[in-house]
C-alpha cells in the first residue's frame, strides 16, 4: 500500500483456496524473499496471469477500480468499500460510485452475493 498499512479485504472461497494452493506450491504471491510486497513483481505476475487466462491485460489500478465498482454495484455500503480500499476520506471512494444508481442509498447485502 502507499502508506504501508495492512488492509483486509474479503475473498470468495474459490479465490482463497486458489491462493492458498499457490502459496503451498510456490510461496507467497507477488512477494520477495523477506515476505514484503514487490510492486514490479505484482505487475509482472498480473501480466502473466492475464496472458495465461487469455484475457485483456489489466493494471493493478484497474483491478482496484473494478473491485470497488463491483462491490458498490452489489450493494456493499460505501463506507465498507472505502475502508477496504484504504481511503482516508469517503469522498475518494465516491469516485468509484459515480455510475452506480443510488449508490448512497444502497442497503447492505451479503458479501456472498458478489461471488
């Protein structure tokens, strides 16, 4: 993260299982030998994953935007998405909600709905 603070975001069970299998087989995803995130390695890994999946490449920023947009569209409260994104001010998160009809009025829904 930009401010080096940990963030906890929800993972659906399938993704969590995939990441755990990868970690057991090959070690942490996108981390150096000391367990610290490596930004360049993250981009490289993402590019390889997109190529392997035969999908259009996406940037890490693009993934963040997609994450926020999908969860807001699914009805996750703006404040919760803001916390997951690590935004100090909720108005930053509102940028992602601009296209979600009634984003400020969405009721809380189960995280499982996003799966």
